[in-house]
C-alpha cells in the first residue's frame, strides 16, 4: 500500500471513530500523520477528492450519514466511485492501479492519457481493507 492508500485507510478510521468530524477534516488529520514533513503531499487534491467522493457516494462502511457533506462534484470523486465498481467485478485489478485507472477513464469517456495522481491507490487501499460497500 502506498502512502496515499495509508492516508485513506487512516482517514476512514478517523471518520468512523471520531465525533463531529467530516471527510475533509479526517483526510487532513490523516495526511498530517502520514506526511508530517511534506506540505505538498498533505494538500494534494486528487487523492483527497477521491476519498471525499467515496464518502459522498456512501461507499465507506460505518460512516454516520450526518458526517457526510454534499460538496461540489469532482472528477476525482467520480473516478474513485467508478474504480470501486470496476474492482467489485474484477478484484484482480487491485494489483494494478494504472490499469484500473485506464479502465475507469475508458468507462467514463475521459482522456485515457490522464496521469495517475493517487486516486486509484485510495480506492485500492480501502477496498483491500474491506471498508468499502461494493
């Protein structure tokens, strides 16, 4: 699991176990722990929006509905939700985040040349931890 995957798992645990915290704050807390010396990694948008998209889509188990906000839709959130759909039918793609992203982009009719930015690592880590609703 890469660092953004670790961050997602920690953020999900924080979100499930901490009162009065939403997905954005849970991600920020986790990012400070996982990336204590890298402000750029703490603020990286793509994996954070992937995590938020999974939260908004009610895909993370054991999250109180009152903790979920309705933020502006994001492409990275859409990529994450689509990635989960694909993994639920083809779990073998959990070992290949680039191929998973390629399939996501194809399914969503997006530019298949888009660079990976940690989105699928978030999905894969949470999927492998068994905390996602498939």
